[in-house]
């Protein structure tokens, strides 16, 4: 009896253990999860930034199809990730669009469809900027300039310098400290404290597309261009000696007698005309051979007694108001001893031909010890402004 009772108890215990084990593992199956679709910008968003991308993200499922269409019916191009859980537009959303987006995703419960609409910012005005050298020619990739290169950013409408300057980036290799100087609310110039080192690589980026520039204005586009600095060509014209010494990477390579501005002023039509070659640091703007020089272009009539209109060979322009280093055989008697020009630097035809072939835009021409007012920045006198004054000309100076 005792043995039978013991077996019976063991049997109950074993059965109970099996029953408990069975209760521990038995669970209700999880309900199927539907796919969820999220749009960015979110549904109903207004004034979305033009730089924004459209994105669709799926949780608990994968994308089957995407439509993202603007108000004209154009489809916004885009690509899905390899796992088909996200889709991203291949281009920014842009200005002034109304988008309707629709996505279908597949999850455990089958297909799910979601739709959205959004609008992007509509500018009151769109602004552009031209990236130029001091000669006001647009920069081209891999252009080469002299060590006096100055970057000019010219906006087609007035802007807020403090806002815009943060979207203008200049990087150099090797690195140097440079700064912007705002001539007015449409023109900004950039240069470092000292001349560029030969071989420097300068990259200018204007990231304006989609940027709010104040008063309902936005930027048209992003731009980037890189230029290179060539050899150090510096010409020093000294009125004390009436010679121009030309240096190539610090080495004197030519000395040229010159005749500069005769000095003095006259009033023509109520306007004061100066005949000085203003002292300061000029840079080469461009070269022409020949060039027609017409005094009436800067307000001095050709029939005024002091006016002229003549063809000049090998003319190197160094100011925006018509100062050239150029050939003039007729003044060779004065070159090296007497100033007889209206402001240009006359040199012999032989020297002028050599100088014309030697220089490139951005090369430096320093004029020393002459009379008259100092060279103004509007005339191409960026390097004549002392560095502390240049820094005060910045948006935050």
C-alpha cells in the first residue's frame, strides 16, 4: 500500500509539473502591425524652406510606390533607400511650390496609403550675386590672377550686409586671414591683409539659394569657383626717381623711365578735373593693344584744349577711371625727368610691349610720392586702405 501510494503521488507531481510547464510557454500571438508612413515636411506645412528635401519614412513596412507632384503636375525626382524604408527627393523643394505627395507601403496587415500637401516659401524678390575680380569680369574656374587679386561680390539689388556676409565663404590654401569690405549695400570686396602668396588657391562660395536675406528677399542660387595666384609681379613707380622698377618674385627684372601726371586741376563744365597720378596701390585690370583713349569718357571734352582722342598701343589699365601704363613715343623726352601726362604712366614703346606681355590681371602697381588725393577704393584702390580701416568696413566692423 505504501509503495502504491508513493507512486500515485509521484504521478500527480509529474502531471502537475507538465501542466505548469505548458502554462508557462503558451502565449497569445501578437497582432499584426500596420505599416506607418511619415512625411517631411509634415502634412499641411506652409512656407517650407526652399533648400529642404522631401522625405518619406516607413515604419513596420516597406515602400511600394511614391508620388510627389507639384502644382504643374511635375513629379519631383527621388530615390528609395536599398531597404525601401525611406525615399528622399533628388533636388530641393524650391520656391513657391504646392506639393501633393502620396505613398503606399506594405506591412503585416497589407498595403497602407497616406497622402499630404505642403507649400514652400514664396519670395517677394529673388536676388543674385556676381563673383568678380577687380576688373569686374566674372571669375571662371581655375583662372590665374596676380598677388593683388581682390574678390568682388556684386549683388543685383541692395542687401543687408550683416545677413548676407554669413553666406559668403572664402577659403585659401595656404590659409590666410581675409575680410570683406562693403563699399555700399550692393558691393563687397574681399582681400587679406598682405598680398597673396604665389601658388595660393582661393575658393569662393556663395550659398544663397533658399536663404532669407531680409525684407522678403531670397537668394537665387549657390555658386562656387576657385582661382589660383600666379607669380609675384610688383611694379613700383616712384615719382621721386620717375622710374618704374618691376619685380618678379622679389627679383628686379626691369627698370623703365616714366612720365606721370602733370599735376594740378582744372574745372570743366562745373566739374573739377585732376591731372595727378594718384598715389596708392593699384592692380592690373586688363590690357588692350591698341586702345582708343578718349578724354571725353571721363568728362574732359576733346575740344577743350586739354582733351584728346587717340589710339594707344600696349595699354595696361590700372584704374576704373582711365589710368593706364602705356606706350607713348611722343613723351620719351620727358620719361625719367618730367611729368607731362593727364594721369597715365607713359613709357617707351619697347618697355610698354615688354610690360604688356609680362603682367596679368591682379598684378600690383604701386605709385609712390606723387601729388593729389590718395587713390580711392572706387578707382581700384583696395590695397591702399590700411588693414584696420579695412576691417572696420566689414558688416560687423
